[in-house]
């Protein structure tokens, strides 16, 4: 992707809503707000998708989610299934399914317990499968694998293409982007917010914090302490090989996220941590963790043992102590809102959280439950940074 040039629309200095951060969540919220008739300015120091949203694994996954996230993930999947009607691009979304593989009977018991929990909550999207069905779905899995947890409607999309599509549709809907500017301060002035950047200020009725791994910094400016850690999540991509893998695969007891792209390359992740320096915005893979990741995937799928790794990278992601995001109004300030800290699984939620933030800001309430994600759950906790 070529980096889009910064521009300031006529409404670039005053707005109904100022969105802080131009990742997928900032772009999605800005789009939905503009669709509801709001004048929106997004402030982004780099370009849309520069951090987590542009470099993630592209997994569109309901499988294994925290129960609080399931209603949102279900609604988001519906939006993914019609994503072109929202952003004029299919974002390369394909519902190839997501699978968690049991490598032992103990693993299988764990997956059965999980499927039971999801069923008890009233959902049926996660189903256990036995040896035979597993081999039908992934014929090349190691012979010792005994079964799995299968989530058929899940899938994957292209992360940068998705973020770009939301950005472009937001622009086409009237959103002004101030790229190359960083929010350095927030002040209340005569019932409005004055959002300071190194290059001027934006005045807005409401502010929305979509600053990803820096979300706690912006939350601090609003008076909401959040103990967020910046994690460097590592990914690897291999040379092209013949097509052999359809779904996105993980393992019940070991870290792995494994898929084959339409180009034939293998994308390997699984939340292995590299080195994060969020002050400089740098995330580097840890070679030792990459070796562990390569050994894990070669063990689970022996046919990839001699495939060469072409490239590796790491992306910065904001992770909360309870591994669920902060979504909702500020506890301390009026007309201030948060959507950050997606803790390694916010890509799938992008479409629906954008809609929910627009509902919250325009209607004062949301059509899906967001109470578990409230910022006040961290009141009294000390801020720590990895
Ligand atoms: C390697 C990796 C793999 C992942 N795999 C998956 C997956 O398969 N499935 C899934 O669902 N999720 C996955 N995730 C998580 C997902 O990518 C994130 O949860 C999601 O992209 C977060 O989007 P965001 O818009 O909140 O954050 P970001 O995309 O990080 O955007 C935040 C933006 O805020 C801007 N910003 C920061 N400070 C300021 C400031 N002071 N002023 C203005 N702007 C500011 C930044 O420049 C940045 O562009 C993965 C993440 C990584 C890193």
C-alpha cells in the first residue's frame, strides 16, 4: 500500500467527533459516525494501518473468545459476510473456518469443556469434531491429532486491505483525516474538547480514543487510568508451496496460528512475543520465539518441515490485564469514549465496534452489551508498561 497523503477537509479543525488513532477501529468508528451524519476528524501520526491493524494475521475468529465478546463477534461476522456492502471492497474475506486441534485426549477434554461452555451460553458456533472429520478438514495434520474444535463460519481477511478500505470509505463519506499529527494533549474548553497536536488543534464536541497500544496514554489524558501493556506479536511468512490447507489452524495446548494464503504462502503466528518499544514505535521479532514457532508448526504439520521462512515481523498491540478491550464512555470525563486494548484479537471486531461506538456517541446507548468492557473496571489499578 502506498501511504496516503495527509489532508485537511474544510471541517478539519472543528468537528462533532474527533477520533484519536487511524487504525481499523478509528477508521471504522469514523465511517459509522459519518454515516450517522456526524462531522468527524481523525488524527493519526502515521498512516492508517501503520500498527496492529495493518500487520496482523487477518484472523476473523469467533473461536475461543471470552464470553463477553461472543455477542460482538457474532454481530461482526455478519458484517464481514457483507463487508463489500459497507466499504465497497470484499477485503479478501473468506469464510474458510477456524480450527483448534487436539494433540492428545487431554486436549480433547479441554476442547469438549469449551464447547460445553459455549453451548451453555446459548451459542453453537464451536463444535467438537473427531479424528475422521479432522482429517477431512486438514488431511496433512500429524497422525497423533485426535480431534478438534471447529468453527465453520469463521475465516480470514487481508488486514491492510481491510484497513485501507475502511479508511477510503470514511474519506468518501466526508471524514477528514489529519495524518502525520499526534495528539499531545486534551483540554475541556467551554463545553468542548480542544485536542492538541504538535501542529495545531482540533475542537470537537466529543473525543474517541482509538489509540491502540497507546490507548492508556490518551485514557490518562481523559482521567481514566488503564494498566495497558504494549506487546510485540510475532509473525512469519514462508515461500509459496502447493495448496494443502484450507482453514486457519491453532492448537489446543501450544501457541500457533497457521494458515495458507491464496498466494500459497504460509502465515505463521500464535502470539509469540518479540521486543516492544512503543516510545519509538518499534516492534522486533525474537529469533528464539520464531524458532519455537517454526518447530511447533513443523511438528503439527510435518510436511512443512523443509519450507523456507521468507520474512518475519512483529506488530505492536495494546493488551489489558483481563485480555478484553476497553469499550465505552470515559469514567472521568464527559463526551469522551474509548475503543482500544483489543489484546491480540481486535481485527475481527473492527466492523461491529465501529458501529457500536457510533451508536454510543449518537444515541447514548448500544444495541449490544458493552458493560463488561467498561474502563472503570481498572479504577485503582496501577499503570504498568511492558
Ligand atoms: C501480529 C499481530 C497479529 C494479530 N492477529 C490478529 C488476528 O488474527 N485476528 C484478530 O482479530 N486480531 C489480531 N490482532 C489484533 C488486531 O490487529 C488489533 O486488535 C487491532 O488491529 C487493533 O486496532 P486498533 O485500531 O485499535 O489499533 P492500531 O491499528 O494499532 O491503531 C492505533 C492507532 O493509534 C495511533 N496513535 C497512537 N498514539 C496516538 C496519538 N497520541 N495521537 C493520535 N493517534 C495515535 C497509532 O499511530 C495507530 O495507527 C493481531 C495483532 C498483531 C500485532
